[in-house]
C-alpha cells in the first residue's frame, strides 16, 4: 500500500525513468518475499523513522517502508530519508 506522497513519487518515476521504476517494482516484490533481507541493502531506520526499513533504489534514492503483519506500507520512493 502506498501512502499519498509515495504514490506521487511512484507516478513520477512512471513518467520520467522506466529503469528506476523497474528497480522499485523489483524491490517491492523482494520485500513481499522477505521484508528484512534481500536486494537493495535493507536496513532498519532509527529516530523519527523508527519502525521503518530502507532499501537502496539508486545512490540518491531510497525505498522506505514498514511491514505490519502481511501488509507493506510504502512511505517514500524518491530521495533520501
């Protein structure tokens, strides 16, 4: 599930950079299989982002997400936290 702002980020990638969009989709599929290990160098976040995890999309951009039971909430998929 995308929150409002990350959905706008996702649509941005859809319009501007198909390669990055493909990477985001690959990361989301991997998160569904194993939320805390896998590609993109997953790492738990701290402080204001406690409870969220981050995976590398590119050097500049991160996918930030939280896992609750069987649901994934995407908090960010553009820029760095």
